[in-house]
C-alpha cells in the first residue's frame, strides 16, 4: 500500500470566518434545544438550501485528495 505524506496546511476555498459562523450557530442551537441533534438538523435543513446546494458545493482540495486516496486504498499519513 503506497504511503503519501500530506501537510496539515490546507488551502480552503471558503473563508475560515464562514466556517466559524456556522459552528457558532450550530453550538447555540444545540444548547437552546437541550442537545437535540434532530432539531439542529431540522433547523439547518431550512437554513442551508439557499446557501449550500449540490451545484455550489466544492470539497476543499485537501479533503478531495484524502477521499480519492481512501477510495484507492492509499494510506495517508498527516
């Protein structure tokens, strides 16, 4: 099985602040719903469609590479 060494530095296409924003909103909803994950998903299913669609969705290059390596059964070491 080939070994590929990847740096943890990722070149993401979305700003870090956007990810942080969604993480904060998710945490707040989770706390407000007394840790009801199903309710969090229900709310996000309403919030995400205008922002995230399959046509707009792009994997970060690092993740895309990792998924490709996994599909080919390459061992990836961080």
